[in-house]
C-alpha cells in the first residue's frame, strides 16, 4: 500500500505539473501537443546536468541546478512551438508533432554522444544517482518534486484567477479579438502561456524519471506521459484544482503498473502492459462520457491574425 | 469574361510546381540545420563522416570495390527501398485523412496493430502472404475506425483519441506477442517474433516480379515487390480522391463540413470511412514491411511507438498531401534514415537523421507561408491581369467586410 | 463655427483595400454632446470609416483631429487614450467571464499585478445607476441577454471614461423594447456630455434619436443634414442615390395544390432551454411565394434548418408533395424536390476551395447524369456548369475552373441560385437570397424567384428586408419569438402594420 501511495504521488505530481503547463498554454489559445517532447527535452537536460556536475557539489545545489536546467530547457524548447504557431501561424498540431519527433531524436543524439565521450559506447541509457531528491516521511519515501509540485499548483491557481496576467491570458484563449480591442497584446500573452507550459513541462519530465529510476533509456522518451497529461488537463476541465484531482486519479492506474506484482493484483495474472495501458483506456472512457460538456478555451488552436477582424 | 482565359492545366502545374519547390526548401533548410548540428557535435568529422554519408545514404556503397566483388554493392539501396514501402503507406494514410480534414496522428498505432494482424496470420496460421497482408490491412482499418467513431458520434477530437489508441494498441500488441515469454509468436531464443522465412515462407511477400528476381539484383534479404504494391496503392488513392464521387464527398467534408452536410453528404459516415481507410493504409504499410521480413517484432524493446507512423506525417506534408508525391517523399525519408545509419557511429549517432526529419516536419507546418510567396513569384506576369479582374469583381460586390 | 466646436473631425479620409476604395475622401465632424448618425447601405463604407477612427485601419489619405488638433490613431490603444470607445456590431466580450471581468479587462485595477475588484465593482455599480444601465456585475456573459451584453459593452466604455462613443449597428440584434431602452440610454449619455456616433441603416431610428446625420454611399461622402430639417424620404434618397423602386414585375399569383405542409413544428434552441420554434404550422402552394418575415433571431434560421434537415425538430410533421419528410435525410429531401438557397453562402452554400463547376453539382454529383459507377463524368460536369454559367450570367475569372473563393459575393450567390433553381425543384426555399448584394444582382435574383413561381413551383422566402418581403411575396407570415403571429396579403397590409407584428406589439391567431 505504501508503495502504491509512493508511485501515485510520483506520477500524480508529474501529470499535474505537465497538465498545468498545458492548461496555461491552452488558456492563452495555443494547443500544446508538444508536451511529450518538452518533457523529454527537460528530462534529458536535467539528467545530463545531474550526471555532469562534479561530485563535490552540495546536494541542494545539485538538485536545484538539475531542476533549473530541466525547466529552462523545456522553456527554450517550447519557444519553438510559440514561434511556429504564434508568429508564423503554423498548424499547432503539426508543429507540436514535429517537436515531439524532434525531441526524442535530439535527446538520443545528445545522450549517445555523452556516453560515447565517457567510454565509447553507443548506449541510449543514462544512469544517475537520485538519492539527493528523496526524503523519507514516516514509512513513505517522497521526493522533492512533491513539494515543488504542490507549491506550483497553488501558484498556478493564484496566477490564473487572482492576477491581471491570468485574466488577460484567459481572455486571449477565449476571445483574442476582444482582448486585442482593449489593448492586450495577444501575441505576447500567447508567448507567455506557451513558455510557462514549457517551464512546467520541463520540470515534469525530470520529475517523471528521477524519483522512480536510477537508469533511463531515452529510446522510450517519457512513454506517453505528456499525452496522458493532455487527457488529465481535459478531464480537469482546464482548472488547476480539478487537474490535481484528475492527475491523482490517473496516477493510480499508472502506479499499478509498477507495483502490481507485489500486491494482491498479481493473482489476476495480468501483464505489466495491461496496467500500462489502463490510464490510456481510462482516459478514453472518461472523455467519451464527458465530451459533451467540455469547456475548452474557445479560441484554442486558431492562430490569431491581427489583420483578420 | 465568360471564356476561360487561362488554361486549367497550366494552373494545376503551377500549383504542383509550387509544392515541389516548397518541399525542396523544407528539405534544404532541414539539411542545413542537420549540418550545423553535426558541426556543433564534432566539427572535425562533420563533413566527411557525417554529412556526406547522410546525403549518399544507400548509394554510398554502390561504388565500393570490395562489395562489388561479392555483388553486394546495391544492398543498402535495396534497404532504402524496403524501408520506403511502409513510409509511403503511412504517408498516404496521413495524407488521405488530411484531405477529409482529419489529422491522423494515429498511423503509428494503426501500423502497430496491422503488424500484429499480419504477423499472427503468418506465424500462427501460416496463411499465404496476400491473405496476411489483407488481415494486416483490416487490423489497421479497425484501429483507424475507433478515432473516426469517436469523432463522428462523440465529437472528440481525433488527435487525442488517436494518441491514446496509439499507446493502447502498442501495449496490447506487446502483451499479446510476449505474454511473459509464452506468446505463440514469440521466439524466446531471439527474444522477438519468429522469422517468417523459418516458420512460414509462404507468408513472405515474393521478391520476383514478372520473372525479375529483385533479390538477385539487390542482394538485400527482405527486398520484395512491396514497393510496387505501395506505388500501386498510391495511384489508386490518387484516383479515388480525384476521380470518384467518394473522393468528392470526402474532400468536401474536409474543406467545409457544413456545406457537405447541406449537400446531403453524410459527414459522419465520411469521417468514419476516411479514418477506416487511413487506418487500412497504415496497416497495409505494416504488412508490407513485416511480411517482407523487414524486421521481427521485439515486444520487450518496442516500448516506443514505431517511427514509421510519425514519419508518415513528414512524408505526407512533404508531398503536399499528393498521393503520388508520397511515393517520392517516402523514398526520400527512407534515404535520409538510411543515411543516418551510414554515418560513422562513433562520431555521430544515426538519430541525427531523425533530427533532420523532425526539422522538416516543423518547417512543413508553416510551409504554406512560403508557398504563397513562391506562387506569387511564379505568376508575376499574369498578376496584373488577375488584379484587374479581381478589382471589377470586388467593386461589383462593394461589400464592406 | 470655431474648430474646437468639434470633438472629433475626420477630414478627407481615403481608405483603399486591394481592389476597392472603401472610403473615398470622406469627411465627418462630430460636435460635443451630439448624437451623430452615420447612414449608408451595406457596403457604403461606414464600418471601414469607424475602424479607421478606432485605429483598426490606417487611412491612405486624410487626417483625424481631436478638439482641433491632429492626432494619430495607430491602434485601439491610441483610440482608448483619446477617450474613443466603440460598441462593435459583434460584441467583443469574453463569454465565460463575468460582466465585471469583461468591463475591467485591459484596465484592471491591481496591486503588484493582483486584481483588486472591489473598487471596480463600486465604480461599475455607480455608473450603471447613473446612466440607467442595468447589469449584474457577477453574471457570466454567456448567461445574460443580448441587451445586457450590450449594456456591458457600454459600461466598458464608460468605465474607461470615454468621451466619444461609437455604436456600430447597435439595434440589429435587439428586441423592440431593448431598442427603446437603448435610445433612451443614448439620449442620457448625450445629455451628460458624451458625443455619440451612431452607425445605422434604419431611418426611423436615426430620425428618432440623432441630431445630425452623415450619409455615405458606395464609399463616397454624400452630405450631412440636421435630422430636424429633413425627412425620411430625403435621407432614403441620399442613401440609395435614386428613388429606388424594388417593385418586381409579376402577375397575380394563382395558387394551386399544396406542396409544402408544415404542421406543429417545434425546434429546441441550442442556446437556451426554451424552444426556438414553437408549434409552427402553414402551407405553401404551387404558384405562390410565401414569405416568412421577422426580425433577426426570432427562430427563422432554426425553422429553416429543421425544414431542410440540417437540424432535428422535436415535434411536428413536414410533408412535401404528399410525402412525409419529417425524418428524411437531407439527400432524400432534395430528391423529393426541395431546393435550398441557404442563409450563409460561405458556411453552407459553397465549398469555397472547390472550383465553380464542382460547386455547381454540389447537390447533384451523385446523379447518373454526372457519374458512372462512382466515377465522376468530368465532361458532363463541365458541360452542365458551362451551361449554368451562361444561362444565369455567373461571372468569374476562369469560368468553370475558377475557385469559388476568388469570386465576388454577388456571383457566388448567383451560382447558388442557378444551382438550386436548375434542379427544377417542387419547392424552393430561399433564405435571405439577396443579402449583401448590389442592386443589379438583387433585381436579377428576384426575377429568377418569380420565374420559379410562374413555372408552377412553390416558393418559401425567408427575409429580413421589408422591401423584399413586400415586393416579392404573395403571402406574408410574420414570425416572432418562434411563433407565427400574423398572416397578411402584401397588397393590403402596410409596412407599419407589419412592423407592429414583427416587434411583437400585435398578434393574431393564424
């Protein structure tokens, strides 16, 4: 049971962080299907920094620097989406897909390159020590991302609902012409929304890998977590509080895949893949039932053109 | 003005030419970025061990004297051809859905499920190759139908459904094949599915075409008539889209779903059918690859979706959604990834080819931006005249908006 | 008169769009505290001129002065800074925001970026009290009436302390009561010293509320008059350039057997819980044009959608030539003899990216005439399209192969009319067939519709234009809030009488 809670918290926070990222991007009016790729890039950057830092560095800085570089890498990578979809008015879905393809390729090239430098191997795997990220509270091992995630959740909710920035951001995703007519720079707000999603997505990528493993094969990317986060965002109706709940709900399924064989579930004799499949299946079933009352931002997906009124 | 003053054929060629130029621009920019990337990674070897092999790709060995002696110098070209067939098909799959206004990001899942169907019929049922291919197609069609149904009847965006069912398909196929090592199709010794040539040779797509033994020419193991089947299908798709009432209906839905509905076209049916066909094309592509012995499925290591599905997006976009164009762009993408493997791997990982291909899709996403520019360059002389007619037309209307 | 008597002057404004001079040397001068109407037909250049004033477009020539000083307005921010505000024809409101949030958007009171809504709420309530603009600041915009949405837009301007208020066709979407309220509000605002520009093509409203009126026609300045010194007739003549007479030459109608029989049709609304169409019953016979008249948004669109199969109805039956088509598909309705000139030619009428010939067979591509075992007979399509183009005088750059998007609105509409009439239908449903078209095209389309009637077919015309209703129809049905509230003979009823029914002031049992 403690194991279930442990993994649920790990995956729940990841899904929440990334879904919050998607939430900012979509509230500004840009569909961010590149979250998967952003996670990969964030994870890759964070891990490379982690393994390259000299061992003399104190634990705090090691953690801080790797998380900061994951966030920064995600942010920079998301700028590619912002540029294509906001300035060049590209199809957001295609642009996002391209970035997903690109992310895995770049990560593999860089990781292999790094390993090559170490010992001439062409391995796509990175091994790392994650001890600095973990703490124990009573019987449960938790990781630093739990705290970061909860803080960011509160911040996200406040920013969206209590600040001028949040009000303007949401106006751009709902009715950019209206926002423009009262002097809000739609392009700027959308850039902000996408960059925030990159920031959160980058952290999410690292948060997915570091606490639960000590070696990671970048050939699998982040195995669909970014896409799952999109489902979490939809299920959470683009609202931070609900996104948190939805993320935890999906995380339970995902966690089961990791621990099923050590619980009563092993009697069911299902394979790991079936548990891996469950969150995706669950998201489809839920979407099928909730699709009618979707509250997606109205203008999402449509490039905003100042000239077209 | 009632008389046609411009030949429609000329207009069409101009449109086609624009698309080709736009594609070439995407490719060139993509390659330049790739080159820059190579230089950043290792400037010393970037050109000779990196860029040149990417460009030469399969043709790098054609002039190799050692290989010539054993007749193997065309083998990597054969490999390019083998890998191109599934790419052409997934490209067609994406392009076909696009024509109906749907983004089939699910080609990867349809491909996966199709591969399973084909391999099952081959390894377990020992059916002849054409039957296996048919089943692969049907499995792909089934997997394509799901997002179509979700879209048509629940109004859930096909992109999100396709993505979810990509993963569902992947996990399902892996668990069915592996089944903790007990799967009937799973060869524990090789930790992948049984090789068709060992367990069911008649399920292999033949390599002889009208007496021409393709294997004899290329000396590449899994060379087969698959590429010709892919080309044939591309032509069929072209005909369906441009010459039939069915294609007319699908394209009408893609351009303007409301108008299609007004015209009495059943747009729900069109959506589902378009996705079924798109899925079938992807499944067929998987059949062409796995039934030619191009690879065996490794359920333990295949924890990421097959890249053929996503490469299909590049193929389709690069071809400007033209089915025949997909043949060429499919061959190109295959050339590129073969090129990636031709680089000296101690310096450069083969994924650099994927980086280039990713950049190309990224560029394709806004290629319409420079398409307009190219078109205006191409039609500069005719422009003055057009403007004049446009002006009279607009003045007549005098509409403020 | 001293220059400073004018708060805003737009002098010699010229604005050119590719292929069209939308504003040609137009001058407009607005006095402080006056209500100044800007009158003109669709396409006269009113909206363009206002967009120039609001900073949405830059003029090629001319200048704008405020209080006698030349100003540059490059974007809506500049306009705001000059205290110019605008209520757009299509409201610029974020539907899922509250009224208050919409009002403060862009000028949010805040401390370090955190919203301080309490003060804003107080100010909004004060303003709403002072000008008689009833709103609930906490209501969500998508839940409130169109009238309250408009008041929200007005409050947006007042909250920003705008002095010059532009109203772009503000009455088009309102009920008569709401129009009266708005007129009163505008007078209050003017009395408080605000200067108002009021864009309209409704003469009665202008006479009722405006002090002066500037008239535009086809992008040109025609003149400015005091409403006290003019008449509706004079304004009308200035607006259209001649005494227009939309009289259509037609013989008296000889109604024959019933073609369309609609009984108790009820259609649910997609926006609110009420029904959009309530228990509507009527018949259309051969050889007559029946017109469904009414103010926009009274259920006509929903009724036509249910009639043509684009949407479902919740109760009632529809019979066409004796055949029950209540549940028939769109294709089967078409086969049964129904033709439909849709209200929105870009949304429903045409596939804009298809060529003209492909659009010409949009309803018929499946007929054996145009296909053999699923393959389109391109020669037959071309031949047919060429004939329609010739016969109905559809003009386009490259004939049959022209992409529909590149054609002018009038010719797009002609193509649709040609396609629908040439199907030789039993019943022609024409919804706003002449909207946004020039006089020549309107006359042409009217003649075609009469010709259909004279060929012994039934015609159901749905129109918002009273001129069209009076001149074209043989029988008028008035629709108000989803119900038929009156039936008239155009030869005996007056426009004023019709207006009372359309506004819901009177009704009869039909």
